[in-house]
């Protein structure tokens, strides 16, 4: 019923991929990348802080300095502009922030991330 050559080829590919994965995983461990437990612990801490019922309803200077500045694509200039506008408690206030060139401060990706992490009023 099954083509023997095809089954052998697929089995050889699977074994090869597993071996390559092990080699890459070992190389990653040697290069100082965090192990899976460290990644799991960091992810769990992040998720626990931002549980749906625990999402802050306002963005404060402390939130900007402790959390937002550490998110991808959020730099020091963005943090400075946000600090001048605190407290940020509404989506409209968040969306009205402009950069030094007068353009919107946040990309769509950044806005979605902030709205997922903070429970701002409309």
C-alpha cells in the first residue's frame, strides 16, 4: 500500500532533522543563549504580570521606565514623549501622541501591543 522508497526517504529526513536540531540546540547552549527553563520562567513572569484581570488602566512614568522601554521597537525618544503625556489613560490620548517630526508616534504594531498590555478607556 505504501511506497517503500517514499517511507524510507521520509524516515531518513525526519531522523536528519532531529539530529540537526540537536546540533543546533547544543550550539545555542554553548553560545550563551538562555536554556528553555530560563525562557519559560521569563515568559511566565511576563504573562502573570499582564493577565487580563491585571492589566493596568493607565500608563504612568513607572510603567514606561520599567516595562514599555524594554519592549521591542520602543526607544528612548518614544519613552520621553510618552513621559511628557502621562497619565495616558485613553486610547485617543495614546493615538494622538506625535514624534518630533509631527508624525504619529506609534506604528500599528506598537499600538496593538500597548492595547493588549494596558486596559485603556476608549
